[in-house]
């Protein structure tokens, strides 16, 4: 299954630290396959090897521009993955039309990841306000597990005979 990656920052409050939530989802079913949590000051692109699964049956990897780097492109090529990572706008110049169209196509695929984050934020009311990355990982991991249970129940109900 193709893997889609995204990082989502959780709100900052006094005394708490911001966290980034990185996920890789199954494009066909919308289930979270891999995930990671990091401090907000960590670079998104550094998490790509932890989130891309070697057991992935698809070859495509979609991600935003924060994941684009020579190191990550080499990692994907070495792992026989096809990179569909957004391209950055050239500095001090408008975005070329062909790159804008290509990024728009990539965004259509990546929107599935945004649905996962929206479901966790709105339906599950996920707000991560913890001190320490270990507690944040537990809270985010439990939210991911609960999301997958909800999604699986929805998928099972959708295929049930009438």
C-alpha cells in the first residue's frame, strides 16, 4: 500500500512542550500503519526512515516539502520507493506552472492523511499537553490505536451485507 506522511504540531501552552506527530497511512483503507512523535524543534525530514515501513507493499511515498532532502531521496531510492514528495517553490521567483500542477496532484493523495489528523483532533478531541516525550508518545500512540479501531469498525460495517 502506498504510504503517506505528514507531521502535525500540537498546541503549545505554558509549561508544556510542542510535539510533532508523524504518520504513515495505508492509502487504500486509511489505517495508520506507522507513526512517530518528536519534539517540535526536530526537523520533520529526519523522521522519514522511522515512518516509512519496509513491509509496505506499495512503492509510492507522498509527503510535504519538509521531508524533501537529498538524504531522504537517497533513502527512498535505496529502498526501491517512488518519491512523491512535494517540491519547494524557488526562492524569490513564482512557482513554475508544471511544479504547481504536480504538487496539486500530490496534495489530492496526501489529503487522506489530513483526514486522520482531523478525526483525531475533532472527533477524538486529541490535545497533547505533556511534559516529556515519553508521555506524549503514549498519548499519541493510544490515539492512533483508537483511531485504527474506529476506522476498522467503519470498514467492517461498510462491507457487511444489507
